[in-house]
C-alpha cells in the first residue's frame, strides 16, 4: 500500500537555512525510492491556518517512508529545514490495490 509524506511549510524563519536544505536535500534521497508528487508548491488554503508551501512524496509503504525520514542522510540535512521554517509534517498510508 503506498504511503505519502506531506510537509506543510507554515512560515519561513531563516531563508539561509532553507537554502542549505534545498542544496542538500537531493543528496538525502540515497537509495530510497521516492516519487515526488508535489514539490514546494504554493497552496490555495481552503480551510485552516496559512500555509506557504506544500511538498508531497510517495513511497511504497509506511515503512519505506519512515526509513527515508529516519535515514542518516536525511537526518543530516533535516536540521536546516527545521531551523528555516515552521512545519506540520505527516506520513499517511494510501489506499491498497
């Protein structure tokens, strides 16, 4: 069953940190199979609080999404994203085939 990582950027705090994250993020994919569905797109908010950007990544399953998020490669670069802006992030399962 596919799973999705959804990252909602609420407010930029430090653009320099986000720039460091943007430079390092492609290298943090490693051997993980990721299908980018939405990459840092400006949403039209129809409910809830403000959001500046949304990213949505598809993985084979929840375990694969967790393995990528917890990988040393991603953890090494994640610090820059978290210093750069406020976020809500989720791993959600999709529908089975």
